[in-house]
C-alpha cells in the first residue's frame, strides 16, 4: 500500500482550526479574517437580543468576556481572539429575515462579541446594513463601541429614532489602558468621540466598564472618570465591575500575575464564587459612581431613546 493511499490519507486528521475548514480566509496585515455566512443573526441575551457582525476583536482588551467563544472555533481565547476575526459577511440580510420572523420587540445590543467598529469594519462595511435593518424594523438598539470609526455612520444613526451609542470609558488612566486595552483608543479620544456624537445628534451614553478592582477603583480614580464623562456631554453613565467568565479569566489573571502579582490573592477572593465580583464589593463601587453621577449632573443608567416606529408604518412628510 503506497504512502499516498486514500485509506491512509483518510486517517490523518485535518490539523487546521475548525473555522478554517469552512470559512474563506483572508489576511489583512496582522489581521486574519474568516469570512462566513451567518447561521443566525439574533442571539438571545439577558434583557433582549444581540447581533454581532464580528467575533473577536483587534482592540485586544484582556478582560473581554466574549473571549470564550473562540474556543468553539478551534482557536484560543487569548492571542487568537485579538488577531483572528470572524466576519459574518451576510449579517444584514440574515438580520432582516430574523427581525421579521422571530424578533419579539425587545431591545437589541450590537457588537457584544467584538467591537462592531473595529478595524475590520473599515474593510467590510457591515454596520450601515445592520443599522438600516434595525431601523426599518423599528427596533430600539444600542451600538457598543470604543472606536471613532462610528462617526462614519453618525448621520445614519442620528436619523434612526430607536438608535443609541454606548462608548466604553472605564477609567482615564492611560498607563492602565495601554496594559489592558492595547489596541483601543485612549480615554481622551473616546471622550472626544462622545462629545462629537452628541454634537451630531446621536444619543450617546457611556459604559464605565469595566471598573478593575484594585487598579481603577479608588475614590480619586472614580471621581476623575465620572467628571470627565460628564464634561464630554454623555446622555448617561452606567458602571459595571469587571467580570471574569472562562476565557477572559485565564487571559486576564495571567497578565495580572505577571504585572501585579501582589493582587492575585485578593482577586481570587473577589472572584472565588464565579465570574462576578463579590456582591458587597460591586455594590460599593456602583454606589460610589451613582453618587458621583448625581454630583456632576449625569443621568444614571443607559441612554434613553424614544420608541421606534417601523419604516413601513412611518408617515411620509412629502
């Protein structure tokens, strides 16, 4: 039997990650993109639905709770999540169909599995179609991003009654940002983004997320962050303490052990019961931010938008 016998070749497993066996792979500089058709567009999440044009994120935030999803693709939740991005090229078409068939009217979050305005969006331009589909259905939806690229679609977002944008500004210490969000814009650039979106008529709030225990949670750090968020003209602020689900937990704690080994034991105490920080700690932090929001005149919670009207039911003004 020859070495190239079909029987022998069939026994050799395909060494490629699972995603590479089904996707069209394209390399854009340091970024590898896997182009796939979306099996589904809408994903049920707590409080409503989510749609994510991209899975994985080149902003490389060490704490990102979406990291675990890469494991199901045959990739790792660390460096692969930062550099190997799944692109759902037909997401807008699939989304239109699912909004018509299975959507129950609950709010939709956009970009939870990877920033929907990360660098790949400059290449694939999926978000205009996603925003249009949500607007046509009359959905109330929130775009989650750290990227100034969202300004490209500011006019489109401002014209949709149910649309809002939430920009993540968890802290204003740029030294910490460079360590845990190495691919993301600085806090200053994100605050400027909030002000620019508001100036263009886009409802824009800030997620003060995640507050990092023992790194960005001191009273002075919290006050400086809330003060600058208020000065940027945000429509609201909503704090969230760091979560460490599987995938994010290993990647974040490995960095913490290298850079701040003295904090590891306290983190093990705070997160000993699961992915959420000890309840008493989280309540203290969110309580402090609530008091600061009141002091600086900020609305507490996500931005509020009016009820949307499906395009088919809107009255023509012409």
